[in-house]
C-alpha cells in the first residue's frame, strides 16, 4: 500500500501520484507510452525499503486527466508535469529518476533542463530515433483505431515486441486497452503522431546539458530500437554508462526481474554527478544477467 496518495493540478492537467516508503533519497519513475503507475509495481516492491518511491500518471494515462485544450501533449508539457511532481514531493532536493521507453526520453529531457534536481538517471529502453518497425507499428495501430478496433492494439504490441513478457503482464496489457475510453485513444494517437514525425532526439533534448550520472540500459533483442544509435551517446552525455542486456527485449524488468539488480547496483554504487567528478566519458558495457 502507498504511504501517501496525492494529486496536483498543473497547467491544464490533473495528475495523481503515489508515494511508497520513506527512506531517502527519492526515486521518481516516469511511465512509458500508455503505461500507468501500475507498470512500476516490481520496482516499487524491490526498492521501497531503500528509497522514497514516487510514481505518477502522465496526461492521458491512468487516472490523470486533461482539463482543457488539445489531446496532443507536448514533450515540454510532460517535462513540466514531472518537475511539478518532483517539487510537490521532494521540494528543492534532488532525486534519482528512472524512465522507461518514451518515459526515458522525458526523463532525459528533464535532466537536461533541470540538472540541479536530478542526482542519478536511469534510462531504460532508450530510443534515439524512430525505427522502421516502430513507424510501421504506429501506422497499424492508427488503422485499428479508425476501424473501431482499438482494443486490438494490445495484441499488436505483444506480437511485435512484447512476446517476452509474462502471460500475466500480457493479460494486463490486453485488459488496459480493452478498458480504454476514446479520449485516451486520442491522446495515445497524438503521442504516436509526434513520435512518427520526429527524426532524432536532438530535436527535443540537448544531451550535453545532462549533469546526472546516467545509466542507459537496453535489451539486445529490442525489436523497435536501434541500439547502434547508442554508441554516439557516449561522448554526448558527460557521465554515462551504456549496458546492453543479452536475451532481453523492450520491456526489460517486465521480462526479467533480475534486471532490477543492475538498477540497484547503479543506484548504490554508480558514478557521481558529472559536476562532482571529472575525466570520465561514457563507457559502454555489454552485460549478460
């Protein structure tokens, strides 16, 4: 059970959040596309005794609501929501931040724009640019939605890049899409359209501004990311490690909870902030767990 259930209204959004544990420092989790707070359940279970765990729903996800304006939610707005959640819970204290998939892009943008508020940064399933399979999946999802078959997007996701997740989690994805309302589908569609139009993360994020010690962790078998792109990041993020996990796909700890051991090791023993330590550029590590 969460220690606290809270909510904030920021700009045109109503944002719910949950806090687990009360140890310091805080660890903020940023959802991937169309995920909810529930996606972090294994992480909360693992780390809530060591950290103050903060999970929340971004606009268009779970219990969050868009109070006014368009269904399209910009990256700037998502970063602003993350910052307001951090201020509401952590005040002026820096926190560790971990993001998954599109949530990793949001987390990276946040660390670049608000470096003082991020201590250590973990970017899971971090994509630099949309791949052909990602674009194809977005187009197929749009076709299903406009045919009134939006619930079938769950099966599309599982077939394309979710076969490694457990049957229980597959059922959760299917149930989530089955219960989604039209407004949520429209938000998802707007997000996918933005991704499809983007060419490179450089359009949105100045990676050189990230001061936090950063771990990028991707699955070697991720079908919708091009891991070759990650090599260029080693000289762009000042203090960065990259780990490719053998036998893992896009959903990382949903596929293998032992990947959380790598999160734990980095949070406890990882590098210091770049501003506190000099002379280390990105180191790429190929890791089997």
